[in-house]
C-alpha cells in the first residue's frame, strides 16, 4: 500500500477519501486550515497545514483535495508548493473507473468512481475527472481542469488548461475549449469556445466575458 496525504479537508476531500481507499492507498492524514488541525474526517486526522508540506514531502505522496468550481488558483498554489518541496503527486483511479491502457493520465489527477477514459485520451496534471464522466477516444484534457459529474467529452475534443466544465455537459465530437474558460452545468458545446469567460446553454454561448 502506498502512503498518501490529502491536501484540503472540504467536501471534495470526502469523495477522494473513498476513491483512495478503493485504489488501495493508506491515507496518512489530511492537511487543512490551522483551526482544523487535530480534527478528523471519516476517521482520518488533520495532521498539519500547507506550511507542513515540506516536512512530509519525502514521507508520502500527495493528492490535492481542494475543489475547483470557479477558480483553480488555490489548487495551483498547492500544486506548486508540493513541487517546490520536492514532493510527489499521486495519480488516483477509483476501483470502479475504467482507464484504457492506451490513455495517459497526468500526475495529481483523480479519476473518480464510474468515470470512463477511453483509448488515446490524454489527461493533464492535477485534474478532477469526476463521477460518471466519459472522456472519449483521443480527447485531450489540459492541466488543472475539473470535468464535473456526468460530463461527456466526445472523441477528438480538446480542452485547454484551467477549464471547468459543469455537470451533465456535452462536448460534440472534435470541438475545442480554450484556456481559462468556465462552462455552466447542462451545456451543449457544439462549436469551439475561444474567448475567456463563462459560457452556458444549448448551444453554449458566452454569458460573461473575462475582464
């Protein structure tokens, strides 16, 4: 069993605990806010704060369990801190997920329960591939992305870095999404999204332009 430390103690942490247990990891503990040190989440103790990451860097692998709904900045800051400390990020795949042997999954990425990652797909670093996602053949997901529950990324699609796609969204075959874009839940992406901002609807259109 590999030793694992989770960084972030909110709701997403609870889901990742279940994934990590199913994948056979031994969870050493959780890193969270100073006021939460000593508390327990599903029996696992909060053992320190972000400042303790260098102390644990050679003792266990890390997974970032802070969520990403609108902004990945906190996840990116923690990722950089772990890398600067010489720590290693684990790649977690739930026991009920399917990842093709012909797919690539980047470090720090979590593929959650009942997700499917098909042949030729490429997933970047520190991504959340959430429950019941389908990442189809030859799709490319950039770094620091969150593909939410039940989302369908069809074949040959490309998703840039730091992208959030809301639950139950669908990308039509071969379309792309640029960097730093948010797509609201239940959207249908029929054509490429290039301009930074928030999109939603069927078809997905720009609702709020990034300033």
